[in-house]
């Protein structure tokens, strides 16, 4: 058996205790930093469920104007360039106005004027009232809108009293289009 001189033994035990206390102290600091980062994340992550859809969720603000479903198309004021117009035909029962950043489908002229049936957002220049735009992730949609009322392979639908919001996404789970529609 190896025997240590009493002073060497005391130094060896002291060094071991110092090393052990350093390791324990580092571990405690690391756990404290994990707790701190978790509590910081709790401040950032919204743990409240998203609010139910409301009428304001079906209004698009573009420039300083608002576009609403079921409103007269004639009331829209925009500096947006009209790219295409698709009139009513035997195959299409509504008119389509294609602009640079959105597409609007309109009921044909009637006594009350043309009414907006759907609005399709096609670029990241316009966002929903809850801040979602083309290019955002599906996780952002969940965070702002919650679980969809219905899902299909590449779309999520949210309903409210005869209206839909549909988010279309690609294989990378990025939003590629947003549609507001009367049913």
C-alpha cells in the first residue's frame, strides 16, 4: 500500500475539495443560466391561446386604404397597378382584378354594385390584421391564429360566420398565399 506523507495527504484532500467545489459551483451557475433563459423565453412566447376570428380579421390594410369582403369594389382606392382583368364568362361567374400584390374576385354588377367575394394576398408586402404575410412560417400562423378549423395537405382554413381565411403553404412550411373569402 502506498503511503502519503501527512502534509501531502492534507494538500491532496484540500485540492480535491477545491476542485469539487469549483465543479459544483459551475454546475449551479449553468443551471441558473438555464432557468434565466427559460424565464426570458416565457416573456417572449405567447402562452395565451389566439383570439377567435373577428370581423377585423377579414379586413386588409393596403397603403392607407382598407379592403373588406362584401364591400363595393368601386369603393377601393389604391395606387396599385392593375395587371389583368378577367371578365364574367360562361366559365367564370365573377370578375377578377389582378394587382401586383393581391387579387380581388368580385360579384358581377348588380343593383347594389359589385361586391368583393375574395381577396388573395400574393406577396409579402401586405399582411393580415394579425401580422401574417406570404413567406412566414406555419408556426407563425399557429401562434397568431391557433389550430385551424380544417386542414388539407397544403392549406389551413379558419372560419367565421360565412367567411374563410385560407393559408396556403409549400413543402418548406412557408406561407405562399393567403385567401380571404365569403362562402
